[in-house]
C-alpha cells in the first residue's frame, strides 16, 4: 500500500491547481515524485484524467512546465497526471550516466535483470500503485483514464494500453518509439532490463503487441503525431511499422506527419490541444 502523498507545492493555474507530490513507493522501494493538474471542475467532484508519460532525460516537471496543456485541460475538465520517468537515487552503478542511452531511464516496464530488477518496476508502479492511489486520494475518476506520452513515454503509452486491455479508454502519443525491438534505444534498454532473450522483448513492443490483438482495441481511434524533421525518426521511431500493424488489424489510427517539426516540446506544445480533445471525447467530456 502506498503511503499518503506529501504535497511539495501547489500553484493556481487556469482556475485549477498544478500540484507536485512525493510519496514512498512500496513497488519501487524509493521515494517517487509526480505532478497532477486538477482542473476547476474537480472542485465539484471526480474528473477524468489523462496519464502523460515523458521521455528520456525528463522528470515529473517536464510536461507540466513545457507542454502548455493546462489551459485546454481546464476548459475540458481533464486532470493531468505526470509521473517521473524512472526511479532516482538507487545508487546502481552507472545509473547517473545512463539516462541518455536507454538503461537507467525506466522504459515503463518491470526489469527482470540485475542490478535493475529491485527498483526499476515502472509498469507495476503506474498500474498497481500510482493510479489507484491517485483515484483514492484525489478527485479523479479512476475508471475514466486516457494515456499519452512522448518518445520513450509514447512507447510506454502504447505498450501499457495494449498490455492492459480496458484499463485506458483513450490512447495517443507524440513521436513514440513504435518498434523498440528494431531500434538502438530499445535494444539497449531491453538487453539491460530484460536480458538477451528477445522473446521477452516482444511483450513490450507496440507493433508486435498490435499484431497480436484479437480485435481492434481502440475502435474510436488512436492519435499519433510525428515531426518529419525529427532526427530520431529514421533509426529509432519507426511509426510506419505500427501503421502497417494497425491497418492489418483494422485498428483506426490517425498518424499525422508534420513537415518542419522536430522531436522537442515545441512540437508537443503545437499539437497538445488536439490530443487532449481526442481524450476528452472518449472520456465523455
């Protein structure tokens, strides 16, 4: 059972509150930080929420500071939940130097290999600890949840949504890693966290997971935005592979490719309102 949340800070924002919390996670075994935006509608009862998963090198502050999401979330009556990307302070050899290269950043899975297996359990933390406790301790409707993310977090959004059918009612992503078994980032992370046996890797590959869905899991559609000036597009992201898997299954996918946009948060800012409206429609707002 997670301990009660410790409020680190609260800021008035578009009629609601941007809050920052810390708690002692029993799943991770370390303190974990996260951010929650509560729209003004939360003053009158539980509201639906969108879980945002950030990418490599990011923290719980990155999204809420850079993405410009609160104004539209306030209009739509959506809460925003933004966890940290990884455990911190485990004193694992190489931890501090490895965030840029895959191992060390959480990758939104449960590691099975040492020295990562003790604390790097982000999938279980999010699904079994953080989200239930957010719904229990804050005015958030835990049955109306969407999920989105950027880059590594886009990978997390896609894989968690596909690995846990029915847990999320809406799904989107910004420049996600769509086929991590076929890119250097994924190979680095999966080798470190899951070992050399590639059969374990495919359970965390969104393209493969989509190929093995019995029916289209999101009949109302999945939204993905991708910048064509993204330097990681050719070697790391492979959205065309997920696009092909969705087409074969009959899963509606809106994959928008944007000339001139790179991988950063100016790109995320530009299309954030579209994503929040995509989620709001599915969540009944």
